[in-house]
C-alpha cells in the first residue's frame, strides 16, 4: 500500500475550493461503524500500537494514498462509501502545521512562518482553515457603516493575500478536535500531533496545531436578545447592520417621518465606536440609546480615550443609560390606526415593528425603564469556541479556564500539549500583574509573531521564547474624521479629532497583512482623502459668498399661476404636535405609532387583555394577587392626546397603567375611544360612556375578572389631558338620575393635567399672545365641529349656571386635580377647575396636587423620576383612601 501523498494544487479561482463530496475513503473495517463501537472509539492504544479513532495512526496516514491529487484528497480505489475523506499534505516528510482561524492571530502566524528562514528541508507545510473566505480587519468594521472604507479594503480574500506564498487555505468550519500530543509515545512511533474534523466531513492530520479560532458573540443572555438583537463582530454582522440601517433610512425618508431609534447594549470600545458612528450617520433623523452596566463608558480604557469618547457621545444625539442592564427584549408592531388594539407581531404579520427593551437598575437609586427601538445592537459578552470542539469521549483533553479559554504556557503552548499553540481570544494568558490580556487585535498581532517564531524553534529543536505583551497604546474611532489614540510610551498623550483619525488610519494601513495589500489600501485611502479635501475646499469657497435671496416661502404657495396644488400634499389643518390633515382628507400623525400587545407585564406581574366593552373596546388590567385578595376597586381610565392620538396600547400608556394598577391594587379599564378627525367628538364621549356602563354592569354580567374581583362600590374615573376631560364629562353624565345601576358608587375622579379652555382668559392666561386663544378655538372646533366653540360646557364646564349646576351634581365623593408647574398652556385651567368646582356647590371633597419643575404629561416618559413617583403615590393614595 503506497503512502505517497497527492500534491496539493492551488485553486485557480479567487475563492477557495471546497472539498469534493466524492472524496471518500474505504473503511478498513467494512460496514462496521467505528464511531458507534465503544472499543474502537475509545481505545487510543491497542497493545503497543498507537491508535487514532480506533485505527492505527500509521494506517490512517497511509490511507491518504492517491496519485490523482484531486483537490488535495485521496481518491479511494473502491466505490464503497467511507465517512472520512482525509486531507493529503503535499509532502509526507516536511512538518505539517494546521492553523485554525484566519483572524489576526491565525493569518499573521501563517505569514510569519512564511517569512522565516528555514534550515534544510524543515520548512513546514502550512494549512489555514477558516469558515469565511475573507480575512476581516475587525477594528475598521465601523467605517463600513460610515462609508469611509470599502469591503475589499478591510476584508480581502484569503486566496488573494496568500497567492504569493506556500500557505494553503481551506474554507470550512471546525467540528471536532482530537489532539494526541499529550499521549505517551513509544520510541520510533508516530509523531503526529492529532487530527481535526471539519464540518464538511474531512479529517486533517497534523504535526503542529495553532488554535486561533477567536470568540463568538454571546447574545442569548436575556429573553429575546438572541431573537431580536444583532451582534457586531464579523463582516456578515456589519453588512447586516448596514442593510438594516439603510432600510430604516429609506422607510423613514421625509421631514415628517418618525425618528429612527437604535439601541446599543454595552459601552466598551465596540459599543462606543458603534454609537458615535451611527449617531453621526443618522444626524437629525434618529436617536441612539446607549446602555451600559457600569456608570461610565469604556471603563478599562485610558483616561484620555475615555474622556474623548464621553465628549463625543454627549455632543451627539445619543441618550446614555448608565448603570442599567437589559432584562428582556420583545417585539411589538405598530398600526396605522392609532386607536387600534395591539397584537403580537408574529400573529399580525406586520412589517411595522418596534422592539421594547426592559432595563433593570444595576445601581442604587435608579428605577427600571422601558426603551423603544427600531434596531438593537449587542456588543457585550463572548464565548470561546473551543469548549464545543472537544471530543465527547474526552471533553477536557484541552485544558480550559472558567471562561472557556485555553490554558497556555508562557510560550503560548497549550498546557500538556507541546505541539499545540493557542493565541488570540482562544488563549487565556495573563500579564505580569496577573490580569488577563485584553481580547484585541494588538494582542493577537504580537502573539502571532511569537507563535510563528516558537513554531520555528520547536521544529528546529531550539529554545522557545516566553511571550511578553508590550502595550503600545489604544485607539478608537469616534466618527468620520474623528478618533482617539492614547500612546502608552508617552504618558498623558492623547491624540483626538482629525489628527487622531489620520494617525489611526496610518497605523492600520501599516498593519494590513501583506505589502501588496498595504499599497492598494494606502493609495485608495489617499485618493479618498484628496477628494474629500477638494470638496471641503469647494464648500469653503462657496460659503465665502453671500447666499442668494430666497424666492420661496417655507411652505409651498397656496396657488401658482395656472398651477394646481396636489390635494394630497397641501395641508388643510395643522394641529401640532399631534397631526396635520391634507385637503385630500389624508391625516398624518408624526411620532411613534408603536403599540404593545396585552399580556403579563414582567416588571409588575399585572395581566391585561383587550376586549369589546359594549359598542367600544378597552384593555382590562388585573393586578397580581387578585385571586387571593378581597374585592378590588375599578379604575376606568382615559388616555390623553388631544382627542386625536394615543391608545391604551401605546407603550408609555400601557406601562403607566401596569404601574398604577399594581400599586393601587385595582382593576383597570383603559378605553380605546375613537379619535378625531376620522371620528369627531362626541364619538370619544360615547365610547367612554359605553365603557363606563360595561364596567358598571360587570361586563354586561359576563366578564369573569369583574364578576370575581370587582367592588362596584369603589369605582373611579381618571385620565390625563384630553383623557381627564373625558373623565370629567363621564362623571357629569353619571350624575344624571338612573345613569348607573343601583349599587354602583363613583368614589372618585382623578383629573391629571386636565384639558379645559374658554373664551375668557383666567389667571396667567391674560399674558398669552393673542393668537393662542384663536389656536385653542380652532383646534377645539377641529375635533368637535358641532360644538359651541370655547363656550361649550364639554370644554368649559363652568361657562354658565346650567353647566355649573350639572358639574355640582357629579356623584363622586372626592375629586383630585393634578397640575404641573411648567405646563404653561393648561396649568391655569387646572387651577381654575379646582377653584370653580369648590365654589360650584359640589358636596364632595376637592383636592389639589402640583408637581414642581415638570411639564404637561411628564409622568409617561419619566414615571420613575422623583416627580413621577410622587404623582403616582398621590394617585394611589387617593384610590386606596
């Protein structure tokens, strides 16, 4: 049986040749499955003969016999199918070095081996295996998002980089490692270092092994993170993020489109660089929300880099959430109908999706929060690949630390494995102070140089050198034409801004893998810089001349000579900040249309569901512990939004109701009332009353939550802004004789920042500009065309004696009026309502609560702020009293 190996032929195409499916070996055991045979599978030695997978190692090597050289694999002489094609090395005498992983550690080790002078016939055969066909210069992946670099510049093909070397490349993934260099060897026996199994089924026998597989992103750490978050560690990840951003930018194109929201989890180097790059790209069209467990950014970075990063982050449209961890991510869908109910996004099949991140406080004094995002990027956590590559019958043959990294000697050899080296993220190596070396490109660069030299020394029986890491400094990009560099050899020196950006690009250009690629990239970057400089010069020259006098107004003219306006683009009514209506009837509501489905709230334990309530709809909330509690009060709640926007499914409203219901121990009934201008008032009042009647009759006698838990002697009406207006009008309507069933008692009315107005100014309203009263009149008539204007009792409840008398008869035992100190438009009306109600002859108690230093409806966005907590506690106290 010949042991002559077939020569390895280099692929002629620019991509690596895959292993031929037909390359199969004859199984010397006939039909026996050696993997299922416990004797053959586990016996590494039979007598004095070294064994590999139950086969004598010499026999396994000789099985590579072939003269065809097809793809570098031996062709079996029989047509019988065998499970393991064996890779054939070109030379059976020269050492065989297998390098797993083509990142900085793996590729640069291969190039280092190629560059060394080898005595005699000792130059090794080097095989580089990587699952990708491209080498990726990962520190510059961020520039793909900003457009500063092209893919070919930072991700060249391996075959292109290695074309002038003897290094062979195979595109495949590693499936299993079976080292044998830890076994006792007989004199004159096989000197093989072990074998590697690839996913394609191919087996590679080697003499020397370099583990440079790096680490994989670990994003399955909290519920929803693996499903909805994107990592950013590979070229594929970067291209995916680029694609997602482009789609968002196209779908949100236009000045009235909602802002793009990107959440970034983790503010180490990667998170900071992503946040700065994406924020600069989005400019005024989006917001970046950056979340970090620590209370600072880049905690391990030099002070100069950290200060430069904070300066950039604080100057851009970036919201920092420091001291928080993400507890879950879930998906909701948005609806074009702002009054519609939310449904699970998968069931709805909607493309208009939002992601909700629930943040948990990692520091004392911080309250949990819920963030909304269109895109979530995950930059924290990584996991070693080595653990899953260990053989199942010897799961600890390669020693690992608690982080899954390979334990190595100072020479970068794996402990107990003299023919195996581990570098980069795969290796666990400490500095002289006992700290683990950082998982960055600089460490991998230097380890590759030492690994190449020590392989040369080991193959030539020379002493090996201990690895010593020399920290040369740290660099980070902070956007186009901005970066920060701190050099360790000059204490206190940090280059930032354009100088830092230029220095960083020069350093990275010099670090490119080959001379040829360095030249190509250098010329490309120089040409781009020249074009950018010329464009900047042109802009500077152009800006030195006075701009021409504008000939058009901000809005298009109502008419032009002989030109007809498009009715779908000409605004007929503008109701900022809620909506604008066009002459065609089209209504545009800026801002977020996100909705969340009903269900169990993980923060409070409140359970909710969407149901029909008579002729209307509502979201009903049940607090935790309701099954064992006594009968519970019922709060019928109406959301705000100027009668034209909002719904119970809006994330902020839903979160608010969950919190209120949990704190108060009450059943909540939040009403989906119809919105103007599609449904003008009094449609919202009618829907509100349908919900009140439904609750007062225990859901028409059919709602189990109300039948089992509701105490109808403690019913409350509540709302904020326009919702408070509806709650007031429901209370007035409930004062009519026979309006509610016997046994139903409206215990209280909660009017938070109520929306009332009138023709005559009250209090500080006398200082309003003249057009403010006109605006209030126009917007009220817009939502209620059939009303009496600002003298309508629905919005001016004390306009005349008849209206005053109706208000005095409201059946509530108590009324709580809440106002906000900086709510310029409505605080005076809230105070006026409080005074007038007390003077109207109303027999119940009237209470006033003012939130200091905050504005209208602040508590929906700042529920966990001190002012939000105070307001919520006051409402809960009112309900429980």
